[in-house]
């Protein structure tokens, strides 16, 4: 498995799309920021987000990946029970692991999928 930021960004989405979270290569001090808020720590993040993803992620289609040294932006479509969500994640990589992800999307559809 490649340690390039673009490859890690694709693997990030593959993990959520397949439900195989063993694919995630997060640093212990991982930070995730999204319209839902900020979560610090890989264990805490997975504890909170994994049950939500089982409920809301039907499929993910990658649209584009742009990478630079230590970071990548990945745009994708997230299909939820409540509809489609266009999204972009900024992935920051450190020593072959994902250190931080900043997710950008309209949270209305995601919230509807979680409430449904």
C-alpha cells in the first residue's frame, strides 16, 4: 500500500465505503473537523463516527484527487438513505499515516440520513 497522500485519501474513502475500517491508517492523535464539529484522537473518532457511517453511508464515488507533499484533496459523492451529498476532504499525512482530515459538505442530507 502506498504512503502517498493521494493513495491514503483513496484508502480513507474505501474504508468508509466498504465498512472495512481496518484500512484506516490514522495517527493516534488524529483530528477530524467537519460540519458536525471537531473530534480529537483516533479511538474517539472511530467510537463516534463508525456507528453513524453504518447508518448513513450507502456508497461513495470518488470524483477527483489532487495531491501535494503531505496532503491531498479528494472530492466525492456520498450516497445516503436521504440522498446524495457532494463532499471534499482535505487529508493531511504524516509518516505514512493520516494525521488530520477536514471534511466539507452540506450537512442537511447527512443529518436527515442519521435521523431517518
